[in-house]
C-alpha cells in the first residue's frame, strides 16, 4: 500500500511543479529623459510551465505607487507598457505576474527588489547665435551713462530633478588663438547667480557684447551630478 501512496504523490508533485511562470525583464537599463511625453516603455517576457495557459496570465509593472497593466503579444510571451514619471533621474521597476489555476490565483514578483532604471538629461544647447542687427542698448538701464551693446541669452532646460541651480558661469575664448581671445573679451554676463531652473522650464543666462561681432564659449556650473558643467559656443553677429 505504501508503494501505491508513493506512486500517487509523484505525479501530483510533478503536476504542481508544472504550474509556475518565469519573468524576464527586458527593459533597457536607462532612457534619455523626455519631459514632454513623460512615459517610458517597460517590457518583459514570460515563460509558462505546461499547466499554465496563455489566457490565464496577467502581468503588471510595479513602481512607486503605480501598478501598470501590461499588454501581451499574440501568444502571451512578450509584454509591454508605459511607465509615467517626470522630474526624477531614476525610477524603481518590478513585475508582478498573476495567473489563475483551477482552485487558486498564483502571484510572483520579480525581481525580489526593485530594479532602478536610470533617466539621463538630454543635451543642453551646444551653440547659440545672438543677432546684433538692431541698435545698441544700455547694458545697465538704471545708469544715466554707461556701456552700450547687444544683449541675448542662452536657455537651459533640466528635466531629471525638481530644481537645478546654475551656480555660476564664465566666458572662455573658443580656442587658444589670439584672435579668439580678443573676440571673447567684449562678452560679459548679465545674469546674477545662482539661477534656479525648475524642472521642465527654461532658465536663461543673459549675455551682452560691446562689439557687434564677438564669439566665445559660455561655461555654466550646476549642482546637477549629471551636468556639473556645460559649454555653449556663443556667437554675436548681425544677421
């Protein structure tokens, strides 16, 4: 009789062992942040054991306070969805599978601890042109007499932090050539620092030149670890 009991339990154990699913995260490790859309595609594949039917499985992306219902392809092996987030440099990601068996609903969370997906800052402006076709203006509007010149600005936009401080800036010659050094001398900064850049908004660093033709490199410093410094080539010239 003991032999008969053992023979009954062996196929039962095999049956229970064939009721699992395996989750494989296929989401990229990082994305370039897109503040305008604010959504990122997360994806995973599922491998089902023999006793789990495709229509019985549901997969969700879990992160923060979000539970996102993912959409499967035709055979239920590939799953995709959009994770919504803004003004952060990373987000946590896990996948929750639910599948129905005859007498119960099974759950599996993978990975056990959230995987952090990195969001990187888009490039800031590399070049900026400022038109000097118009007449010169006073660089200090409150002064009765003072320098005159042409003004303009370079706009910066940060999207992976609630606020970024542009802590300072300076002008450098475009190269070591004496002509480039002379062309940069007439450019000055008008903005007072620090300058706060709220997530998704444009913060403008104002510049002026006392000459109608001038060029140099604007170097900004920030408190953002991803963008501690940034260089923008600035050209003052009539259009």
